[in-house]
C-alpha cells in the first residue's frame, strides 16, 4: 500500500556531504512517521533519524549536529542531509514509513560509500 524509493547515494570523501531523498507513494495518508535507517556490512540495521507527521524529529546520538531530516509535504518526500561524513558511516541507507496501525514499509536502499 505504501511504496518508498530512495535516491541520492553514492561515493563521497570523508568530511563530505550528501543529501538523500525518499519519495513516498500509494496510501500515504496512512503514514504517521518516516525515518532513515542504515545497515553497514556485517552490522545490524540501525535507526538514524525519524520525523513524525507533526514534524517532530529525533536523531541517533552519533549523528546529532551533523545530519538533518526534513520533509516536503507537497512532494511526499523526506530528505536526509548528511554532513561531515565518516568512513564508518558507509552503509546502505533505507527509508522507512510507519502507519498508524504500526505497519512498517521499507525502500530498496541506497548505498553511501565514504572513502578517499
């Protein structure tokens, strides 16, 4: 019922910046929160940032002050601005949407590689 498509990943140098986008379609009226997660090789998927339907945001401690999650309601799109990227943040980044009923939806993921 909800489809999520991420874009914006790629190769960046340490200390660089990247902006990820997630476009939502389908039964978007059911979404009450969206977020970004990442999964590095051999690691568990971890929450990076969330934004509620009311605009409240939360961040993992490791990215506070460097990452910003935002939304464009007209485009049904959520963004993740990532600054001062570190090599250990190389991962596949996934967009997530949660409905009022608690159902979780995931995008296909976009690879962010932080390397010189």
